[in-house]
């Protein structure tokens, strides 16, 4: 039975559970449940603190897990990313009071940096040869500068509103970009069929969320132009219609470009243009 770690709370929890449900897996009905078994899929889920998931997976007690890339790196656990999942995206950056530190990373030399992600920051500074002190704080770190604990903070930045409200501004280049990822223990069997099946299901969800199915009718003489607009993932399906000289075409197209493609198809004479959502797929 495949043993999988899933975030039990926070910004990762809801989207992870939704993706697993779309992939055909049972999920817990109450937030108090810490473990459920899905016998139909031969899977056991463990609901854990997102920060702890990399540690459990690295220990070998659990086969794989879903956590944030930032939490994986911060843990320094013997685990590795095997599939990005496209949700819970964030950017990790330095911030300080305006005019106190320049945009060059070297300007942090000799400074004190406060953060909840000590592992990420210490590694980033060491990799760039910057000698600076790192102070670990839990929770909001914006007040660390005001209270004299640090010269600079390093934290997740989304809109920057919290920083501006604290009188701070972003400095330098991003430390890293994070998102939800599937992880496994370093050295684990990369060809484990149960793990591969799990990954295929999640990849199917990612594709289904990214593409829509488009159907339309067009005259045979316009087919090449139409197919150029809708090449599909491999090749579109083309079927003759009862009306001579017309064909029906079906192809997957990127959801974000669907409206533009429909306009272009209409302009070359295609009609009965429809799009439908894709709920699951295998490629």
C-alpha cells in the first residue's frame, strides 16, 4: 500500500485535497482525521504539518508527500522534488526599511536577517559567499526590524501589502520561487509502479485544468488552416460530416487561449465551435 503525506492545514491543505479528489482518491471528511485508508486505490494518507512532511518522507516511513518547495529546502531533509503541482505559488524575498540596504546581495554582509525559513536563507547566503547572521522567528517577522532584532527580513511575498504596511520594501533579487510539489526520499526507487501511477493521475489533473476540448465544423478546403490553429497534443481528430465538403474536428487547446482560437476559427469559416471541460486524462 502506497503511504502518502498530505498537508493537514494551511494554504497547501485545501488545494492538495481538491487535486487528490479530482485524481480519484478518497479524502478525509473531517479535519480532525489524521489518517485514512483508500482500499480501492491501495493508498493510505497521513495528514501532517506541512513543515514536517519532508522529514517523514526522508525517513522512509512514508513513500511520498505533498508539501511546499520552500518547506522542502528549509528542512534540509534527504528528500527531493519529483513533480511541481502548480498551486500555492509564492516568491521568497528580502525586505527592509527604504534606503537602508541596497539591491546588491553583497550589501547584506555583516547584517542580521530575521526569517521563519532559516534553512533557505542560510543556504542562499552561504551559496553566494555572504557572511551574515540569521535569526529564526516563528510567525510574522515584519516587526523584527522595528524592534531592533534584525536589519533585514526574509519572507514570502505575494502582493507586498503587509510589507508596505510595516514600512518596508523589497530589496534585491528573489531568493526562490516556491509552489506545492510532490516529494520522495532521495535514493528511493524512481520506477516504483505505485508511485508512477500516482504521478500519472496528478499529471492528468494538471493537464485537464490547463486544456479544454474544442469541437468545430469546417469546410475541407479550410482544414489545413484550422488544424494549424488547433494542432492538439498529438494530432486532431477529423471526421467527415453528412454534408459533403464539411468535416468535424476535435482537439485539445490551452484553456487560456480558447476564446482567441474560437475567434480565429470563426474568421476562417469554422462553425458550431464548442468547448468542453476536461475532467481527467492520461497522456
